[in-house]
């Protein structure tokens, strides 16, 4: 959920203690809590059913999971506010309005009180009401501010579809109006074939003068959106884009060197970061490790090598593991030292976790390691 959370406060607030006690109680029955929450919501407030996809699948529990994650971090104000503001802005694309939040809160309390019977009492309920009120107000305020400056979503026409391998496509779209974003960020995307089902994809280039946006999409088994984009989408199709999200961006006030680890389609935002550094005219060292399971999976290596030829400060190292496991962490240990580098990690969740561990192991401070929220990435490319 919230990326790179700093250590929690040494002394938890009384509300936070009660919130965490509830979370521990419902952990073993999380699926039942989720089902009951949605049953309450749709029975008591059937008008809200249209805000959710017809087939809920993995997306079903994301609202509840987000609320519970936010509640658990109630004492971590900087991370919490940033996370909730992004959530509030992102929920605009679903048609969520301020008047919907009380209904969600009522059903959240109803589900928790049913399944946290071992710890639930008047004091705990009051703590959850206070916490949810804080959470929802931050989201409502962020959505209201965003409404003054940006649409809830953008329509975008597919203008190019390049099938690089049997299951990876590079897709370029033209938004119907200017789409401001930063290299290293990602967005949510909806196809016409699966209405109200949104999946996250990283921008594969820095902002371009022609306004076009490019994404790298890998079709995954049972991935509705990814398979539609790779195997069904064609130039002329119209998709919808949510707002840009993510903080894996370059600090241009610094002259630190960059160490970038990209696995699979995780090379997309790394390529965008390289272009961003080039466009700012900086000459700091950028080291890119491009990991894949086979030579075929290095589908964008030619592009990366062309960038290396154009920029003497850039080094690109392909890392192909022939034993079924990504070995990027092993590769970076052979080079270095990296302690003075800003590190960026992008790829499958398991690779991000192992990459972050490896970077810490070779002396890169945690505050200099940037990556997107692993929990969000679980459904990237679905």
C-alpha cells in the first residue's frame, strides 16, 4: 500500500492501538469480512452497485483493503496523507462523490463489528469512526481540489500497437487533452471490453512534445485487461486513463548518480527515467540493469542500447537468468560501490522485494531507494 513507509511512531496513539487490535482479530477471516462488507453495501445502498465492475475478481477487495491499510497507518501522517490524496483523486474515475463516503463508512463499521467480536466495544467503535472520518475527509478534499484542475479521466486513442513477443506489446496512445505526468510514474487504464476494470501501467517514456503516451503491456494468464491490450487492441480503439500516480521520479535538484533495476516490463519506467535525465541535460552517471528470464524477454534491449550509444553517462547491462529465477540482485553485487547512488527498482513484486533487500545489503540507504507500492503492483498487468 503506502510505498516505503517510514518507521511508525515509537508511541502509538490510543486510536491506533485499538485499530491494530481490530486488524489482528480480523486477519484470519479477511475474506469473510470483505464479502460481508460488500453484501452490506449493495443491500443497504444498491445505488452504489454501478460504481463497481460487474465481475469484481481481484478488484473486489481493493476499496476495503485500502481503507484498512490507511487505518493501520493512522499515526504516520505524511505517508498517510499522500496515500489518501492519491486514492481520493483516483476514485474520481469510478464516479465516487463526497456523499458516497458515509455509506461506505457505515458498512465498514458493520463488517468489522460482526467479525471482530473478541475486541469490539464502544471505545473501539468510536476509534474507527474517528479514523474513518479523518481518512474520508482527506480523500474528499483531494478529489474536490483535483476537480478544479483536471478531468476525472482522459479518453485516449490507440495510435500504434507493436507486438514485441508473443505476450508483450508496446502500445502508444493519444490522449484527447493534455496529460501532465512525470517520468517514472504510472496510471490506471480501462479498456472498452472490460468496463470499470482498471489496471496500472507505467509510462514508458518521458513527456513528449507530441503528447503521445507509451505503455509496455505483458499478457498474463487470466489477465482480462492485459490480454485485451496485447491481443485485441488495435489502432483506432479508445481507452480511458486515470490520473498519474507514483513517486518513483528523478530529483533534478540533486546531482547523485542513478542505479536502476528493471525486470521484464519494469524496464518501461526505467527507460522513461533515462530519457528524463537526458532531457534535463544532466551528465550524472546512470547505471541500468535490465533483467529477464530469457534473451527473448529482453524485448526492449535494442532501444536501451541505442540510448547508451547516444549518452556516454549511461551504462546498460542485460542480466539473463537461465535457471528460472531473476538474478538482478546477484548482478548488482558484482559492481558498485552503490552507497552514494539513488536507486530505482521496477518489475514484478517479488523482484522489487529482492532488489530492495539486495540494495540495502550493498549499502544503499533505504531513503535513497525508490519503487512503487508493491501491493499496488500485484494487479499491474492483470
